[in-house]
C-alpha cells in the first residue's frame, strides 16, 4: 500500500515537472532589467507614388508562322511610334516574354492546324503621369493590344521608410513616457531599439480592356485614368525600444 501511494506521488511529480518544462519552452520568460521600460509601437507614412507601370500584350494570329511573326512586328512598330509621339524612348519598354504557338481546331476527331499565334508581354514604366492617358488612348485606338494593366508604385521607397520609422519611434517614446510618469519616475535615455518596416508597393490595380468595337467610345470619352489622383502608398514600421528610468 505504501509503495503504491509513493508511486502515484512520484508519477504526479514527474508529470508536473514535464508540464512546467513544456510551458517554459512554449512561452520563454523575459528577463526584465531593473529601472527600464520596454515598449513597442507601430508607425506609418503615406507617400505619393512616383512611378506608373503599364503592362500590355502584343497578339497576332495568321495562317502561317511567317505572317504571324511579321504582323506582330508591325504591331510592335506601332507601339514604338506611339511612345515616340509621347516623347518616350522605346527602350523604356521591356518585353517580359515572347511566344509563338500553333493553333488547332479540335472540333473533329483529328485535330487540324488553323494557324499560328504570337504573344508578347510588354511593360512600360513612366515617371511623368501626364503621359499615361494619351498612351492608353492611342493603344486602344490602334487596336494593338488585348489588355492593359495599370499599377502605381513607389520606386524610391527608402525616404518613406525613414518617415514611418520616425513616426513609430515617437509613438513608442510617448508610451514609455506615459508609463514612467504614472510610476513617478522620469524617463531616461534610449538603451536599445529594433525596427521592422513593411510597404504596400502595388496600391492600385486597374484592367483596361479595349477592342475595335469600343474604340469609338474611347475617342468620345476621357481615358479611364484621366483627372483621377493616384492612391497613396502606405509604408508602415514597428519599433521596439528599451528606455532607462532616472
């Protein structure tokens, strides 16, 4: 009877030790320093985008590969002419991919070759937002592309990050001063800080689809992006700070 009771006590003790050990692993204890305050705060900064990115496709289909290739080349030349008419160097446009594929008719048991299709993806970045509307308009008038994607981005993001960090630090220090004042102690100097920043680069995504059927409507009405202000880009930062107490 004594041995059985002792065994139960030992088992409960071992389980308690194991449980405490697992808890310690899941939630590590923080060693607080005397006469210090550790705080964390989030900050943000809203910046205007500095770049507009236009993405569009060049697509052409003909009965043979040579004609499809030549038609795609003519479409590409039209794009060069449009860029030149808007004082944009054609080298600013980058081709993401170029693909030529056969097109088959599967309506019958044996597939039949109908022709060849050429597809290419082009990306153009502009700093001058005033050139966006006329370029979109001319691309739609020429019926050159299947789709146009417009994104406003922030290429020079470092300055915005610094502003967000500054805002986070001001908030962190204000929280530390409030705690110190409530405890009847003046806040001392900064002893340690860590910083994390996050940015939302792509803030506005629009898809403009034009075809020959609505080209006349496009001529009569302003471009979809005209007279609208690009949405601002929010950069956020988190600061953890350790302050001393006087």
